[in-house]
C-alpha cells in the first residue's frame, strides 16, 4: 500500500476553485492596472459578471470567491506599501 494520500473529489473541487480564483485574480489585476479601476469596483464587477460564468462563449469554472478577494486585497495592500 502506498503512503501517498489519494485526492478526493472534494479536494479536487477545492483545488479547481482556487485555481479558477487565481486565474480570475490575474485577469482582474490586469484590468485594474490597464483600466485604472479601483479594487472595490473590480471586486464588484468580477463577483457579479465573471466568477463561474460564461464569457464570450467560454465557461469559467466556479471560483473560490473569498480566495479571489484575498489575492486582490493582498496585492493592493502590497502596492500601497511600495
């Protein structure tokens, strides 16, 4: 028997949701930088229109919305310090 733990479906789902959150965060950060959009406006827009939705024919995976917010807030906080 192997000592390597097997991934469960729930773990896969959580990993996929966090991965989707990271992808959405990269897109949101790009939008914030290029469009000079505030953190609050970007969070509202992505929560309402992007996370886990179909966009231009592409279906995005459901994202961990809390993790998405943490990434964006962390980047914004880091940028403010520099």
